[in-house]
C-alpha cells in the first residue's frame, strides 16, 4: 500500500534537510526552500521502499533563485 501523505525526494543538493516530505496535491511539484532559492521536484511513476513505507518518488528537475 502507498503512503499518500508523503513522498521521497531524489536528486538535487546533497544537503537537503529532509528527503521524506509532505506530498503535494496531484499535479503539483514539491518545492523546497534552500540557500536563497528553491529546489523543485517533479512526480515520477516510480515508488521506493523507505523506513516510512512505500512512497512515491519525486525527482529533482530545477533550482530557482529567490528575488532580491
């Protein structure tokens, strides 16, 4: 059974504070604030087994900088 409340993040910076995060609404990306910008992760069709159960995988695809 999938845990639909959380997702596992793959790729992106090694120093992300967490790799298991709240899963967004269907069709939305995960956006993580880090070092003056945002790391963006998109849903994949994959799942992975974690200590917290079987979770959907979201894969890093871009970084954007905060304005200012």
